[in-house]
């Protein structure tokens, strides 16, 4: 699998193995199958494993710890994340460090290559704070005054090699931070044909993922594309029970024209969605696969490469973007 420049970090493979499927969030699988999927991903040339404690209450990190017994193959890198929220400023460093230490125990490692803020950056006083659950929101002023300095301290201490942002918060806040120093090493951007964060969106207005990608590129920040199939909304059928008004179900309806187009050309919507995402300005695409069969399909998509321009245009014309 090809390697690509990744901001100022290490070269990264076209695909990254994500932890959502390994944490058993995207439909049924088994611990043993997830371990086998990790081994198959590395054998296929994937060199980055993107994890988080929230992925199955630690299951994804346990899977990787079990897969390698703490001894990663040469050139394979790990991430984890912390859903920091909005703690008192004097607790920020402690919360981040405790999250890292817990992840490292599960991974059987002593260092993370990248550590991401998993909560959403929000301008202070923004209407997002009126949401019923604000546990996944981090105020932009707190980030500047305490979170970013804590990341830099953890980096200096050797617990992490770099830090990054999960780019699903308010897009204006993310774009601001990408232009500030010290900059993150990487940002995770929504990369799908609907430009949709689905159930991860906590604000009104456009999500602007392509503007976030452009800002990252302009500032030398590595770009990881996430949610290529929008949690199943861009596949042939969502493989778990969701209420009719769930954001992923709404996106599934918006993508009806896309599925019809895939049927017309005789292609699997999930594979086409991954190839569409690979054509966006990203360095690596994070997969949400839960087994070796799904992984094989994504590796085949990466081998085939991005879609031709005329098909991209037809896809863009086939969907309704929220």
C-alpha cells in the first residue's frame, strides 16, 4: 500500500484502520475476528491504527494490545483520544494524562504516536452550549489556555509523539486553531460524499469539511479522512437497528440517488463511497471495518484508487446534501 506525506509526521498509508469497528460499534463481530482483522490490515500495508477509549469502552484498544502483545511491527503507529469535555482548568492536564495512561495499559505500550482531542471545539457562548448533552464539547478559550499547553507538555514528557484534533466541532473554531501555533500534527476531517458528520453534529449550519481540509493543507497539518460511508448511511443497507429519525437514517434517505447510481453501474455503494473519499484532499482514510471481509473490500477500493472525474460529477448530482 502506498505511503503519503502526513503533515510533519511520519509517512502514512493510504488507509488507516479505525477503532470503531474493532470496538464493535458498527454491527456484530467477535473479539477474535477483530484481532484477525488487525493482523490482516498490517499485512496489507496499513501502518496507522486509530483508536480511542470510547470505541467499545476500551475494546478496540484491548484488541490491538492482544494482537501484538505490546510489540508493534516496525513502522506501525498508534493513536488514541480523550473526550475531555469542559473540566475545571486545573484538571485538564490530569484528565488527559489519565486517559493516556489507561490507553497505554490496554495497548501494552509506553507511548502514543498521536493523541487526539476527541471532544468538539466550540466558541465560548455559542448556541451549541444549549444542547441537552454538552459532555463532548470543549470551549475554545479553554483549549487555548490549558488544553494545547497540556498537549505540548505531554509531548515534551515523551508520552505522546504528537497531538491532533478531531475535526467535528464547530468548523470556524477548528479552522482558527489550525492557523495558530503550536499547530496540531493532524486533524481528522469528515470525508464523505454527503459532507455529513451525521449524529456527530452538534450545531446548526454547514459542517465545512472541505474548508477544514484546505485549512489543514495550508498550514502543514496532516489530514485523516473519517466516516467515508457515514456510519453505514452510504452502504447498501445499515447493519444495525436505528430509529427512523436517527441522523444516519436521514442520511441514508438523502443517499437514495447514490445507491440507485451504484445499482446502475453494478458497483457496491460502500466501495464507491470509499473511492470517492480517497479523491478528497486527505493523506489517509480511516476505515470503520469490523471484519476481514469488509477490510478486503476497502483494500480493493484503495488499490483501484479514486473515482474518475465524470463519475464523481454524477455522484455529486445524485445526492442531496443537508
